[in-house]
C-alpha cells in the first residue's frame, strides 16, 4: 500500500498519535482481533491509506473495520470515505463504540463472517495465471 497515502498524514505521524490515544472501544476490539485471532488474519491498527487513517484493516482480505462514537451519526464525510474505500477494493464494517463494549462477541462474529465472505473483486484483478488459485485465501 506504499505510495497511496497522503504525505500530510505520514509527515505528521498522525497514525502514531491515534494508536497512543485509542478509545476504550478501540482497545477492546484491538485486543480481540490482534495477533491473528480471527481466522488467522492479520489486522493493522490506525493504518494510513489515501487521505485517511483506518481504525483497523486486514490488507490481505481487504476489510476495513471502523469503530465510531456518536459524532459519526449520519456523517456525510463517513459515507464519502466508505465509497472511496470501496472503489479502492475494500469492504467496510462500522460499529458503534457501545456495540463493541457491550457485544464484543457479536462484533467479532460479524468480522469473522466478513473475513470468510467472498471478497469484492479488486478494481485491478491479477492477470490470468497470476494470484492465488482456488478456495479461500489464507491471510
């Protein structure tokens, strides 16, 4: 994913600052998904991509997980962000902070289901003969 991130984000080291000041819900979810705990898939936290810092992302399965507070209610900016991420080949899951804190097992199950689901086709699929053949790809 190198070269696709806004230099202003990288230069300010925003993602490092966000990692140090995670919300309680983000900490709970990170504890549940780090170290390949869901289907052996690796997640990154506060990962820079385009003009954004993604809360959590599994690059191999092209899945973004966002944990939001009330300030994101019906956010037009979030809808635009999701659309840009989808155009880049990602699937986006959004959870409210209170859902993560009160229903962590359900959130983990939804993430697992998304990881096992057939991914959206990438906008630039590999040429014939390239890439992984058959079955579910390991992370």
